[in-house]
C-alpha cells in the first residue's frame, strides 16, 4: 500500500487505477491472489474482482509509465 494511506478509497482515481493494475500484474506474474491482497494491503475479494474483470476485458495490465502499443501515438 502507499505509505500513510490505510484505505485505498482515499487515493486519487489515478492512484486507485495504478494500484489495481499493479495487483493484477502481480497475480499474472505468479503471485497468489491471497498473497497479493496481503502485500498490497487490499481485501482478497477486491483482488479477485480485479483479476476477473481483467480477464473479462482481456486487457493486459499496464503499470504506471508503461504504455501499451495501442495507446502510443503514431
């Protein structure tokens, strides 16, 4: 979790999205959902929902500072 923040709902919308993407990336990278919930200090149900939502959209997680090929200007 971000230092000094106990509740992710208090983060800016951009920071919330970054957190979701980082959690999903960690799970896709091999971390269990339970471990990701503990590491990122979020509810296990949130991790499950975010991972399922990501699978449903079939979108690869983007981490801050890394643009997908589709989002790059040509």
